[in-house]
C-alpha cells in the first residue's frame, strides 16, 4: 500500500466516521434510538479502520478490527484501553439496536454512548494528525 493509498483510505474512513456521528445525533434528536445506536458504532468502527489503514493494516471483519486495534494501538500505549472497551460496548449496542425487537433504551439513555463514539473518533483523528496522515503534509516517516 502506497502512502497515497493509505492517506486516501484514512481520509475516506474518517469521512464515514464523521457522517455516522452526524447521523447518530440526528437520529437521537428524532427519537430513533435503535438506528442511532447502529450509527454510533459505525462512527467508532470507521475511525478504528482509519487507524489501522494508517499502518497499512486492512482488517476484513469487525472482530479483526477490534483485535488489530488492540494489538497495534492499545498494547503499544497509543490508545487507551478504555477506547477498545468503548468500541466493544458500542458494537454490542449496535447489535441490540439492529436485532432486538425489544430494544428498551431511549434517546436520552444513548446520549452518553454518543459521547463515547465522539471521543473515539476524536482521539483517532488526533493520532492520525500526529502521524501526519491528515492534511497536506506527508506521513512523519521516510519510506525506503
């Protein structure tokens, strides 16, 4: 994967994360809690994919995304373990919102979860910025 491909993938994934955050906020405002739960998870999921793409890693499943995120960002100390836990909790919430006909959480119950998703995306964006993957500057490393 070239730096140009990596940059494109990182930016595309972050755009999807931002779109999902906006959709989740709008869905909460409309009282559509199950749908909002799904979009919250996908905001964090796409931000996680952006982080992995920055390393040239392409996880092909949700489970692999969590595993690779833990391996490359949490275990190295670049991302707090709480963010990995947030991603797993948001995924469980998405699953309940998508498949549980008795989904009992309302919009106000989910506002703290939206904050988790926002925090995840924000911290991912900051790491990507620090590593030079956002904006016009190249990555902060030399390619052979």
